[in-house]
C-alpha cells in the first residue's frame, strides 16, 4: 500500500496491490526482526532515496550499491532524505485483511535551478535505507510506475508510503 505523488504537476499514487513491484526486501525483513528480537541497534535515522530504472529492486536486493541512484543536484542530495525513526514512521495494527503496516511520513523534493534529477535518467524507484551511503541496507522499495523528471520549481512527493507487514 504505497501512496507516491510527484506533485506540481505530476502526482503518483500507486496503492496497495495496485503498486507495481513495491515491497520489503528479504534483508529488510531480517533486519526488522533483528531489531525486534535480537536486540540489534536500531537506526535513529533512515533515508528515502531515489533510484533510476537501471536496476529494478527486488526482494533479493541487499545494499544500496546494487542500485543506481539519481544524479545529485537541483534539489536532490546524494543518499536521499533523512527520516527520524521516532517521528517519521507510524506503525498500525489493522485487524483483518492487512494485519499491520508501517506508514512513512511524506517526503518532498523541490527541483531548483533546473530539472530533478539534474542529469541522466529520471527516478523510477524510492528506496528505504538504514543509512545514506552505498553500503547501506535496502529495507523496502516503492515503484514510481515510470521514470520521473520534475521540472524546475516543481515538487516530487512520496506520500504516505506503506510497508505491509503481511506481504509475502
């Protein structure tokens, strides 16, 4: 269940099973279980980064270095946008069909001094990371449906992206 918007003008909102190829990586599932049951150190900051379609994330992707991040500049910083564990995630129990989910706070990038990305291919994927360097683990990925380029002064917003705890 992912709401992904590219705003002013393009808006994207793939939701739930309608979202193409969005999900939690196997590495992400293991780390979340490690944080809960193995007393592993939980990151205080996560990152939502934008990637091109050069490599599509799958459940088997482990690290950010396996993907191609969009070019930095014009409103996008290498490694993505920071999310604070205590403030930017809402965990909800949903009795019945879903079971439980995590909703990520909205993340917005504004193109400035040119298009976002600044060069190369548009962004196709948003990925949730436990750090903002190439060796960081990919926990989840969200399909933006097609390559996206945002014009100068326009925004790209990932809105209320959801991680479904019941997804296979």
